[in-house]
């Protein structure tokens, strides 16, 4: 699944990690135009299914289920808990 980030990108790259080893890290790259999440629950609103759509990876191609908006709740180093 692929998503456009709803908020403006961060001014510098950032990584958000969870103490729960089952959760994947969120990496924010100020040069990225899209985000990719393998977790369907990250998507809010309607997911637009695109049968047969793919994205290129470094050495392979991955099939995507759809495109939509994601929201992640994070806790930063200062204890702030914004939704991005």
C-alpha cells in the first residue's frame, strides 16, 4: 500500500521507533514524495484499489494493494504525541 503523507514533510530526516518489537519503524525523509506502509490499519479513509499496480524497489518489483492516506501517532524525544 502506498500513501501520500498528509502533513508537510519534516525539515530533516527522522526515524520513529517503537518499544514494541512487532511495530515497524516510521522513517521520514524530507525528500520523499510518498510513504509506503505494509499495515492496512495505518490507512484512514478510503483505500483506492489498483489491481496489478506495482512499485520498483532496488532489485525487484512489489505489487501494491492500493493508494490512500495514512496517519501515524508517534511520541517524540520530548514526550510530544502528535499525529502525522
